[in-house]
C-alpha cells in the first residue's frame, strides 16, 4: 500500500509526527511516498510523492484546512483519499488529531474508514482577446476580488448565460458546499450541507441592498465579467485562497463543476452538524442559557 505524506513544514512538532508515521509504516506494511517539502524532516530516505507517476492508495496530511486543500488539488485528480491530521487552527476538514495518529494508521491498515466525496470547481479565465487560460481547480471556492486598494470593483454575473446583474463590491465568491463554511460563510453566505448539489454565489460587501447570496444547481455555469473600473484597482481571481492570478477589465471568469471529487477520509461516527457545533460553535447558546 502506497501511503502519501504531505504537510506544512512550518508547524512545530511535525518532525516527531513524521517519525511516528515512518515507524508505523514499516510495521503495517505501508510504502511511504513523501512530498518534497517534507523530505528534510523524514527520518530516512523516502520515495518522492508523485501522484502522476504512482497514485497513492491513501494520503495522510498534517496541517490545517489550508494544507488539506492544497493536498486535495495535488492528489485529488488521481482519486487518492486524504486523511487529515489537525495540527493547524480550525481543521474543519480534518478527521484526526496527533494523539489519534497511531489508531488512525491502524484503521487505515484495516480499511476501517469511510471516504466522503467533495465535488470541486473548475475556473476558466478568458482574456479580453478571447484567449482562454488553462482551467484551475478549487475545492472550497473561486473568488474574484480587489487587491489592496480600499475601493470597490465592478462585476457582472450570469448564471447559465442569464444575467443576474452588475454591481459594485469588494468581490464575489463562488463556493461548493465544502467551501460554504469558509470564506463564503464569513461574507454572509449560507451553510450548505455537503450532500446538497448546489453552488453558492456570495457577493463580498456589495455597495447595494439589492444584492444577496444565491444558491444555484451545481450543474450551473457561473460567469463573472470584470467591468472597467473607475480607477486603477487591481482585480484578482484566487482558488481556495492559495493560488491566484490577475485580471484586467474585459476578462471573464467561467466557473463550472470540476472533473474530479476530493476524497476525504472520515474516522468514527461524527457527522456534519456535530463538527459544526464542535469546531464552529454552531448553535452554541451556552452564554444565553447561563444568563
């Protein structure tokens, strides 16, 4: 069994966790394939993780949600399930903690886990001259937004070629159900249960009371036109808040469902709303109950 290993090398204590994985891999019959950024922390020589050459049977990812999203874009197209071990902040997408590491690896060896598919987005950027850039994947969201300057940008939104309207705002988020609990939630968007086949389109601080988040079918094609600005505002498109590129007026971003699903491993029986309550304090009225 090929066990891919990814993580954020900046986290304190990661080397000790990798040493534990290396020992367990030898005992459980795993063949570790380690991403390049972790090679200096791995206790011995390890094969480099290259999913295009040898797709891992499972990937263990050390970090928070950001590290897991990066890992999903890396190995997701090859169908590898990802087991997230939280050593970051919120870790809403992860399923284990460092103190669960040994039992998690044993569960993997026994096949005692569930795989939860999370569908993705593909964003195609079309330049003003009609030239299309290579589609970019996102697990959480595709965001068109301003960069730095405290001024609004102007966007026009279409759903399946039907115009919703044009408005001024700080930007626009197109989120999957997975991403509905991330940036979209902070911008006032709804929480969407992962099993719901829908996209969320959430404006960021729109300069009008007439624009609100909307929910559309996941098969919808969302088109975002960058309209000529009043000033020299820089406009960007970003994928999962980690990868981005600049957009000039007249550029069009077309967002559709991606060609692959991110496969996230779940251990135990905790369900979606239990995670919401535990990690995001959803519905927590403890303070009111005490008053």
